[in-house]
C-alpha cells in the first residue's frame, strides 16, 4: 500500500440495518482506528446505523432532506455525487455496495471522469431476475476499477454472466466478530420453547421465497412424525401469512413460532439445539458464519452463495440439496446426536476477522486504483 494514511469514501443509499451496511460500518470503524479518514456519502442521512457510523466517521449526505421520498432523494443526490467525484482527490479510495447504489455510483463516475470506484458485490445473478437490472449491470459494471466479491459464486457470476475480467475481482468473505457475537449472546431469552426439554430447531432469515422456509416447515413436519420438537423462525417478510397457513395445514402450528425480526438473534443461536438454513439461493450467508460461532449442529442447503465454503463442503455442518424436505428432515434428526460439529470451526473463523478483512479491502483497492496501483 503506497499511502500509510488514506482517504476512504463509502457510498450507500442510507445506513439501515442490512448486512452490507453493517459490514461496511464495522470496516469503517476498523479503518478509523488505523488512522485512515473515512466518509460515508449517503443518498440520505437515515437508518439504524447512522449514529454508530457517525461516532467514528464523517457522514456526508448527498441529499440534505432525510425524510423526503427516496426516489426524490436519488434525483437530488445524483448531480451532487457527480460533482463530488469530479472534485475528489485522485488518491482517495471509493467503495460502493448494493446493486442499485453500484449502478448509481458507476453512472455518476462515468460522467465525472472518475475511474477509481471499487464495487462490493454481495449477490449472485439469481438475485437479479429483471432484464433491465441485468442489462444495466452489463453496461455499467465494466467501468469499475475493481470488484470485491463476497463469495466464489458471486465472482463466477460476475465473470460468466456479466463479463467482468477475472483480474479485476478479489474474493473477500464478510468478516465475523466472534468475540463480539458471544458477548451479545447473553442473557438467555425467555420463551416457552426454551423452557422445555424438547429439541429446538432455529432458523434466521427474511420470510421470503428465497429463504425456503416453506421447505423447512415440511421438513419439520416430517421430523415431528418421529419425535416431538419445536421450531423458531426469526425474521419478517411477505411470506408470513403463507407460512402460518402451511403450519396450520400440517397441524404443527403449536410447535412453530414465527417471532418476527430481532436485531440480536445471538441469544437464540446460543440456546437452540440445531441451526437450520433452508435457503434456495444466497449471495453470502452472514447468519451462517455467525451460527458457526456457537458450538451447535448446523443443517444447511447446498445453495449458491458460499455455503459450501463456510461449512467446508459438509465438514462443519450437514448439507442437503435445495428444495429437498426429505433430506432436510433426515439431517435434522441426525443432527440431534451432535454430528456435524467440528473442532476446526474456531480456526476457520480466525481466517475471517474484522482486522483481516479491513486490510484486504484496502490492499485490493490500492492495487486497482489508477493512481496507487503498481
């Protein structure tokens, strides 16, 4: 890295509580501790993480009105971003994340003549079903200086679907703060399922078709045919009514609790019997990495988005085919014996610390920057 102290810019729509925002907020804090100057260029200054980021980084909204409709904020912010990129110091590192923001940033950079935007890509092509979105990605993504892909699956799609050169991509998995997660895992929550001696299966994820909770409910129904158990699903989303109806149709509604979104699911992970990920596809499964922190059996679909890597192709947890309720039920039952736990979890997590990811991000960004590379 040519510069010991760097100017770092992070472009995001706002600072909500999503995975990308949390990762970049944590990385920015690490960069600030290392002496770098970090600025968040937000389309509008709003979101749950705004105060946390403001404690260590400069918040520079591109639209001064935080309460106006987001589309109007985008229209306001675009010429501001063009102007800022035109004026920016050439040695500044600029990161962008989330597909819409990446397109927004790369279009502004093209107009401004700025060639240093590094795109953080966290979704596979499965997450972009729309033709317009895919066409815009193919049109604008080649203008990025480089890409940070959060998994090999994401990298493969950037190359094979969107035509990005392999030399412009670095795979850097999302970091996990194991010590911080363990601190947040106390005290034990109060819930009738936790007070029981029955096995408790846990899943965490948005209630959407992508997450496969309908398959999980079918698998859990089959588990209950062999032994009594309980299931908690943490998350909220458009599939809630359908999932509740499915549980009633299977007669397991009293054994399942959809408890909604929780900002801190770690106490539940620490106290469940088995963690289950039933997803159909992912970009990168942060929650699966977090589940590895706790010495609990894991059952996961072999879906795209890094699950094979995180679970060591089955060494650190049981893996089943996508949309296969029978295989999932069998694995859930077998997992209650404790199989799937491996001693190398801690060593694996040590490869993905926040400090390592922070260093990797800056090292790669400098290596592809027009003024710093070489």
